[in-house]
């Protein structure tokens, strides 16, 4: 007799692992029920596919209260792979009596003012910060803190409307893409350098599973250097940090996880390599799609499945993932000005490079691109792999040349 699998509720949104990746990760472990919001453009594009694969509830048609009532007693766990629906996931978890981040923890994860206060109080990363109601307060806040600063929305993700400012000209040039509500003007962490690979950026992320009171730091994802004003250009695994420095990075991340109150699930902590040592940039409370896909390709660990195991309350045993290749996710971003696409190559343009195994995205003629939308406004994500770290820089240079010619613009 076949044993019935437990059910996990997955709240889906932009930035998540794909529905197919989630279903693949759940194979033999659990049944999946999706909750998504069909009012969101990205979700509408995959909703029919989700409904074919699994039981799906649309927040455009049903309330969280109604969904929780229909699923009460049926689901064993809940999780999300998207930053955009942490609050909705926490609400559903509370209604269903399931472990997840509490609403208070979600507040600390999504409100940069609250989070920085907690981090400063823990000693993890003391930084001065001033909150202002709108752009009219930027200059006053900068005078209080001094250059250089980071200016960003108090609530935001994917580097949307995040600006590095080293002069009054930088501050006065800010023209936000949206009404963000409150803003944060924050002391900028001192630029550093990657301690092992000069071609990489001066920051990384620590991916951590929190289960049964333990933190298992299962991966460090290194980054390519940022491009202006503060946009991420690429992600690399495995890391090549020196052992002693790696321990400092992990210690900083774990201190930050405890500071914001995370007790279960997957966390993603960004850490900068400053001249004074590793310092926490921010804490996020989910496993993102890019990180998960990198690790699934390059190691024997499936972090999408790991998130489901934690949601089910399984006692996850820490171990060292085995990496059999280096994997890169390279982002092709629009120029630092508003542009319209005049002509563009298909994703297959990048497939001429033998190291490339997948290309996501694409743009269409007439599409308007706005660099201020940060990581949400990327034209392509190119996935490549090599057998050793030393082989990655030539691949990156080749992709940079291909990216320079892949799209033509009109201003």
C-alpha cells in the first residue's frame, strides 16, 4: 500500500523558484498546493501552468482567510521562495498554525529601518541611518551622516531605486522610479576587495537553513562586481574564500540571523568584505530562485527540496555539499539611462559559447527599459559553467562582449 505524502503549501510570486522546479524538488517528498496572486503580471504568465501541475488558489479570487479555512488540517507545512510574499505567507502560516517566520520577524526582514536597528543592537553591523518621508529629505539626512551614503526605499527588494551617492551631484540626480513611501539614507560600508579572487565583487551571500534550533550555512554565493548605481551583475558558486575569512563571514551571518529573530526556514544574508572585515549588508528570509538553481546545477544539494523538508519539520542534518563544477549566473542589464529597444537578438545569441547551458529572458522591439528598477529590469540571465574557477574570467569576458552587441537602443 502506497503511503500518502504530506502536503506543503507554497506561496508563489516573482523571484521564486519556477513551478516546475518546485514540483521536481517535491517529488517523493510531499504534495504541493500553490497559492499565488493572479493580479500580478508575472504570476498571470505561469498561473495556468501551475493549475495543471497542482492544486492552486488565486488570491485574486479568494481571501487568505478563505484559503486557510479550506486547507485547515490538510497541510503539514508552508514556505515561499519569494521576497515579495513573506507577509502573505506569514499570515497564512499563522491562520493554519504552521511554523514560519512570525509577523514580527517578517517586519524585521522587510522594513530596512527596523532591521538595521536590530542589527546595530546586536553588534553585527553598526551603521548610521536616517529615515526621511521622501526625496525632499535626502540632503538634510546626508548632512547628518556625511558622504558616501546609500539611499534606498525603507521597504524594497532587488535593488529597485537604490543609489550610491558620493557627492551632492549624485544626490540631486536621483529621480525615483516609483513612490516608495519612506526612504532610508544610510552610511555606506567601506569598499573592500575579494580576499581570494580580484575579478569578483567585494560581497557575497550566505545561504542558511535554520531547523530545530540549528543554523546550517550550506553555501556561500560570491558575486561579480556591482554596476552603477547598485545593480547585481552576476553570481558564482562555489566560493573560494580562505578558511579563516570564511569563518568570519559565517559568524557575521549567524549573528544577523539571530538578531532579526529567524527560528525556521531558509535565510539569505548579504555580507560585504570591508577593510575592517566582513560586515552584514542585509538579511532576507527566503531561498531565492537564482541561488537555488546555481546549487542544483553545481552540487549534490537541492536547496528547493531543503526548504520543503524544513517546512515539514524534518530534522535536517548539516553536511558539506559536494561541488563538481563552477556555475555562473550572468545578468545582462540595460544602460544607465531610460531607453527603448530598437532591435534585439534572441537568447540563442549567447548559446554560441560552449560553456553556456541556459539563457532566460529576452526583450522585444519597442520595449521601454528603466535601469532604476534594479534587478527586476534585466534583459537576459545567462547560465554558464566551467570545471574550475580559473576558467571563469575568460567566459565572463566573452559574455560581456556578447552582451554589448545583443541589443540596440533608442533614447
